[in-house]
C-alpha cells in the first residue's frame, strides 16, 4: 500500500499528500456531481444542492470523527499523556501538541460512517424543512451518491491500512499485508502482535475492499431501481397518468437496508481496535465456518448492533410509506 502518495517541498518544509485524503476528495467530488446532475433533472435549484452538499460534507465529517473519537477516547487520552512512556519529560512542546491534536488528524484515517450518516442526515432534514422540500426526495437524490462516495472512502481506508480485518489464512483466503507506515501495522505493533524486525503485518482480511466492492454493488442496484422507476413514470405518462413519484424515499431506504446488511457482514471480519462489543460471543464452530481463528469474537459489536437497527428501521419505514402511498 502507499499511504503517502507524494511529498511536496514548500519553503524548506516537506508536506505529505496522503492517498486516503485524495481518494476521500475524489469520492466527494463524484458524489456531488452525481447529486447535482440528478437535481437539475428533477428541476431543483442546483446552487442550493451544491450548498447542501458542502454542509452535509462538513457535518458528516465532524459526525464521523466525533463518533470515532468517542469510541477510542481512552486511546487518544493515552497518546496525549505520552502513553506511559518513561521519556515523557523529554517530549518537546511540538511533540506534545502533535500527540494531543491527533483527534484532528483525519488524514490518517479514523472516521465512523454511521456517525457521519446520522449527522449529515439530520442536517439534510433541517435544510429540507427550511427550503420546503421533501426530505425523502432529497434522500433518493443523494442515495446513489452516498454509495459511490463511500466506496471511494473505503478504497482510501485500504491505502491507509485503517479499518483492517482479522487474521486470515493465506492458503484459503484472499488476504492483505500492510507496511510499517500503515495504521494496521501501528496498532498491531502496539499490542506486540508483530515480531521485532518485521516490516509487514500478518495476513489480514481486506475488509476495506469487501465494503468498497459491496458499496459499488449497492450503487449499481440503486441506479437500476431508479431507472426502473423512471420507466414506470414514462409509461404512466404515455397512458395519461401522473408523472410524479408517488412515494419518494424508496432509494434512500433501500440504501440504508442494503448497507446495514453489508456492514453487518463486514463487521464479522473487522479486526481493528475500534471494535466495541456489546456481547462478546466467540463460537469456534461459527468462526471456523467463516474462516476466522477459533477464539475470535463474531457477535455483537456496536457496528453490528447499529446495522441491525438501521435495517429494521428501513424495513419499517418502507412498509409504512408503502401503506401511506396506497391510502
């Protein structure tokens, strides 16, 4: 992997350009362009969509980082305090400031998607109410953009080595090893999971790629469904019926349900230390069937619990909106 894409030398200082940040930026750009084009097709004010996109990115970034920091508060506090190092007194002021501002260093990875999803969704709800727009229409407009943007983000995670997987058997699975400049290497070395002298992590499940590929699949499903809905509208128009979408919200709820399912599955293989288990269930037989080490926990992480809640909420909302549309 290549966490640092390139280095720029400006004014005698070396500034690193992180691959993670580049891919996040590309994902955001693609997502905004897709949302803007769809908004124009639907007759919405494109400039307002661009404003909304910007503020959703800001609130989403803040929300995803805040949740990550909350889940790893002890780790950040330990780093700020010097990690119990005997050489604590020898740390320079610059080192102290750098350690204590790690919570702001998002380019090194450390974003929890659900935190950003909730924060951006709340802002979109506020924006829709203020503009007199339908929140569900906005949700459908942004759903494909969210999927493709998130896919870029997970590819970025792969380059940084964050959100890494549990140990896997190279003889039976597709595995990845990360270098010494990756988040995976840093976290595993901190718990003595990497022997001295090693420059790569042990083989790990590439969970970042699992989720990225899953998001691309969801993106394709959403585009297919949206195309199908448009064809139904055209057929209804040709028959003299209404051309409006009677029940907006299908795409965003479909995204929520499919992503919840995807995330629940990926969580089975996640091994990064952001995992917090509400129920620590380690079943050797199930772990073996999944290709995991016998002692690995498979249920129930906070990510899995939230995924189940999201799936159930999406199903209930779809049923309620379908009933509303038929009354």
